[in-house]
């Protein structure tokens, strides 16, 4: 949960070749109502006490239905599922057979989830983020989103587009930890089946409500 909320997914944009990252984001939020993608996420902790920075990589599949529904299905190296069904945010840890549930409205406004799926449009996103185009880097057009609430766990988010498709999200939390998520095989659609975002706790799982 914490990795996703502070350290975390989409898909499409439209526009001319001269579009900047902010224009790509606007087009994405207007035109991509639902979609899927594969992702690879690398989380890097800052170096300290003379030790080199440490990185961990995971991968899986991301799905979303705007506004308010998404799923991160982590498959490697460990199975973990994060699902937002519009009312409740669920996280399932397969190794622990443990489910955590929270009211979605209380935890997602100033997180990357708002950019990927929760916010209905850019105007809604501006309620929680200051947005501006960022310099091109690594062949991508970027937009920078900085939370307006300075006491949160997220420091900044950059969203990168490759032409008309969203390609990456680069997040830094308040502890200096960086989480870089890259997307491949991006597909968009008008909608996805409702069961895509339906979560039922596995039999015997412990269900926690923090």
C-alpha cells in the first residue's frame, strides 16, 4: 500500500508533434477512458551512511476505468494486487494471505493514481497538483505534477509521453525514494468489463481496516 501511495499507473494522447508534456496529459485524460498496459517498476532508495543506493524491480499489469477504478496486478517477484473499485481501495498480499481495505476517497487525491485513473479531467487534477510542462528527457515529453499539500508523503511526479502514448511515471516521495514505472503494450478502449475491478477477499485471508 505505502509503495503504491507514495511511490506509485494511462494511456494515450493526441495532438501535434509540437505538443508538450502538459498538452499530452490533457489529451490523455480526455481521450483515454479505459485501458491496460504492462509495467515495470523500479524503486530506488537514496544512498546513506556511505552505502550505495539500493533498487528493487517488480512487474505486472495495470488496468483502469476513468474515473476512479484501477488495478495494479504485481506478478514478479512477488504477487500483490491493488484494486480501486470506485469506493474502496483494496490491497492483497498473496504471501501473507492478507487484505487491507481503505475508503478510496481518503487516500488517493494527491497520489499518482489521481493522474492515471482517479481524476476525471485536468481541472479536477489541478485541485491537488500544480502542473507544468517539463523539459524533454530520454526521448519523452514530460509534465511535472507537484502536490499542493506540502505535508504529504509525495514530493513530485513526472509523467512521460512517447508521442501519443504514455510511457512512464517518475515519482519521488518525501524521503527521497524514487519510483520509476515504465509502461509497454499500452491499449486503450471505451470501457472494460465491470468484473475487472471487482475484488473479493480470498477464503481465509485476514482483512484489515486501518
